[in-house]
């Protein structure tokens, strides 16, 4: 997970050379379910922090891996490869 101290560095990282007509795109990967309270809180503050650091249009996309549903040695290796 990313703490608040790391978020300003992410804003700088997002400011790469790209056409101004294209939005910044951010993909956030979560290990657990969407409705997990920690994920909901983190998502809110993560988006708010990144949006505050730029005037550019930003698109956020989230994926939830639900790693707790799949257990065992082979599923862990598959997740790492993915």
C-alpha cells in the first residue's frame, strides 16, 4: 500500500510527456474485495491526493484481485506472475 508521504512523488511521476488532450490514467490494484473498508478509505484519499496535485484530467481504474478467495502455493505463484 502507499502511504501519504509517497503520494506527492506519485504526482510527479504522473507528469510524464504525453499529449495534453489525453487524460492521465491510473490503475490501482487491490488484493482484496472492493467493499473492504480499508480499500474504500484508501481509494478515496489516494484519488483525492493525486487529483489535488494536478490540473489535468485523470481517469482512475481499479482492479480487485480477491487473493483471499484463492489459496495454496500454486495460486500465489500465479498471482506473482500475473
